[in-house]
C-alpha cells in the first residue's frame, strides 16, 4: 500500500495476519444453525418473484438451503468451479484497502458471527447470514462475478483520489441495493442488503414510497445514501452485462478529477436527466422512517 493512501485506523487483532483472514471459520452451535435455518425460511417466503433469477439460481447451485450455516471451504469449492471465486472468513470489519485487495483477487471476505434471536430482525454490522446468503449467490453469476472483481480493482484508485465515498455509493446502489429489470413490469432485486431482509425485499420491489431510476454510473456516484433505514431511491440495471460495461468503460480517473468531495444529490432526489421507472411518493420517509412507526408502503 503506497504511503500516501489514507486507510481507516482499524486495529488489527493479533491472531490475524496482513490479509486479515481468520485462521478458520467459527464453529457454530446448533442454535446458530437453527437461526440460519429460520432466517433462510423467512427469506424464502418473500423472495420468489422478487429476487433476481440469477440470485435464485445461485442459491440452488450452491445448495445454501441444505441446513445450517454453510461451510466456507465446501462452498468455495463449488463457487470456484463456477466462477473462480472463494469465500474467506474475516473479523467483523476489515480496512478498505484489504477488502479491495481480496475482491480484486476473487475472494469474498465474509463475517464469521451470526446474529442472535434478540437481533434477529435488525443488525447494524453484517453477519454471516447477510454476507453469505445475501452476497454469495450472485458471485455464481459469471458477469456479476467479473463486476465484483473490477470493483475491487477500482478501490485503490478511488483511495488515491480520495473519492472513496463516491465509489462506496456505487457499491451501495448496486451490490447492496441494486434492482434489475428482467422484463416489462418485472423488476427484481439482486442487492444483498435487500435480499437478506424481509421488509426491504418487498419495499424495494413493490412499495409506492421509493424512487426507482435506471442506473447511470456518474449519477449514482454523486448520490448520498441512507445507512440504517430503507432506501428512498433504488437504481435499476438493464442487465449485468450493462452494469459491467458501464463500469469498465467509464474513465474513473477523469470522473474522480471532476467529482466534488461531497455528494451532489440527496438520496430522495430525482433530477432532469433521470430515466425514471417509478416516481416515489416518499410517504415512508415523510412520515419519519424507521422508529416512527411508519408503514413501509
Ligand atoms: Fe453487504
């Protein structure tokens, strides 16, 4: 890592090396496995018809519903045969530059711990259910798998330009909260943040409140986002090929030089150039959002 690149001052636990990898995956209790199974079942009640076909196919190909927290080694072997990716266990948070380095080498760092019954509905930090159930199925899609690698490669460049916030927005609105248009009037979710929770899986795809706008990489990288509530806006891609193309063909050096350090657009904004699929009422947001008792309509 060049000395002029800023990295977050996270303290590295003594038992992990420079790669921040845990020596092995946590040993899960039967209660942990039961929590995984219950979370899995809850998602399967809402995802068919709402999750992208590529995601549902990935769940199947990797057999993630066979019961209990999946074994990373076994899962990586299967995933490796499909797209050359593997899943590696890390402590809760790892520094950005290490995260990008793993992605650039087709390794997906996944959290080890699983939430408890007390935090079943909402957790701040991503756990193994979010990371594996939410993210890993999409890594079995060859084009999306390439996109994730490109994203990792783009990371260090963004750090050198001090534009990590902008690149982070792209991750947020694609990898975490992305929607895809699978046919006329058929919008599905492929983002892990949507797919690993029951409320947002319905809200993102069907609710009247949020905007749904066709994705434009430049526009997204100038847009703020919400971390701890449902999104006021989702961006929709035509296909994973289109997402990949928009990203690799864009001259990020030039983009970073022209991007201001702060976001230009509010997370609920619709601007002139937007190709709007659905203009949201923002009712949920206007009624106060999370904690206000507002229904996610
Ligand atoms: Fe995530």
